[in-house]
C-alpha cells in the first residue's frame, strides 16, 4: 500500500515531528511504501494567484503543483499531520490544499452537483492543539475542525475519512505525549 504524508510544522524537535516519525516507522514496519511531503522543507509556495486561476481555467497546471498532484494520484492513502493554528490549517498547508486540490484534478462540476475525482483513497488527519480537549469538545470546536477538514476537504473530493485524531493541551506531560504517540500507532495498525 502507498501512503502520502503531507506534513506542515516548521520545527523538527516538535511533537508534530514525533507524530510524523511514529507514522512513518509504523507504516514502514508493516511493509508499506511511504512518501513524505514536508511543506516547510519544500518551501512550498502557498498563494493561489489570479494568473494560476486563469491557467486552471485553460486546463493548465503549474509544474510545482503537477508534481504534488502526481504524489496524490499514486497514493492509496493521504495522511495530513499539522498543528491547529487559529482554529484551522497552518497557512502553508491551506495554500497546498488551495493549489493542489484544484478544480479539474480533485473535483469538478457535473450537472447540478460535484464530481469527486479522488475516490478509492483513504484519508487520515492527525492534529495537535493547545486548548484542552474538553474545552474544544464542549464548545463544538472539535466537531467544527472535523467538519471543515475531514468532511470539507476529504469527503468533498471523494477521499474516505478513516480517522481524525485531535490531541489537545499540547505541550503536555511527557507521559501524556507518549500515550498520544501510542494512540497514533494503534490507529494505524487498526486501519491498515
Ligand atoms: P511542541 O510545542 O513542539 O511540543 C513539544 C512537546 O512535545 C514537548 O513537551 C516535548 O517534550 C514533546 N515531545 C517532542 N517529541 C516527543 C516524543 N518523541 N515523545 C514524547 N514527547 C515529545 N491552539 C489552539 O488550541 N487553537 C488555536 O487556534 C491555536 N492557534 C495557534 C496559532 C499559532 C500561529 C500558533 C503558533 C499556535 C496556535 N495554537 C493554537 C497552539 C498550537 O496548536 C500548539 O502549539 C501545537 O499544536 C503544539 O504542537 P507542537 O508540535 O508545536 O508541540
């Protein structure tokens, strides 16, 4: 099975990086193929400009986007790993979605509805946030975060959401952090 991990955190000593390492190690141990697109290492250009929108309308795709779309096409599963910033995706990842999940590639319009182009793929999202989980659950923020990403991005384009993990109160005590990494490992074993 081929996995594509799209990773968006600027620091290598971060907890998100520990999640990335755990995810890669767990999947590779199972004999799966893993490609990681580290958006900060790639210095991914996240701004969708007017000129690019015009290119998309002409059916043309810029080279950097074409390369990322090729990774998606080849993947059986797409795993997004990122911290919650301002109750959403870090700008570099939002820009990746804006540009790479483009009209004509990820979806198109058919009749009165949307044609999903990324069916037959599984999706996983792993998030961390500073606010305690109980508070985000209570104010329905957890639900909102799932709705705007697992549903709004994955389901919209036909990717089947398999898991959406949200770890709150980060950074936390070391023991809690280790437990979170075990949760990641267990989920991956259960799903794949
Ligand atoms: P770090 O801060 O890097 O945590 C490091 C911790 O992980 C340390 O305690 C370290 O000991 C531990 N660690 C590292 N590696 C390992 C390992 N291998 N095993 C065990 N432990 C390990 N939060 C919200 O709730 N809502 C928001 O809207 C929001 N907006 C934000 C906007 C911005 C611009 C920023 C910068 C932050 C925002 N935050 C928000 C907080 C943010 O979500 C958290 O800072 C982030 O999720 C923490 O993840 P991290 O990977 O950066 O953790």
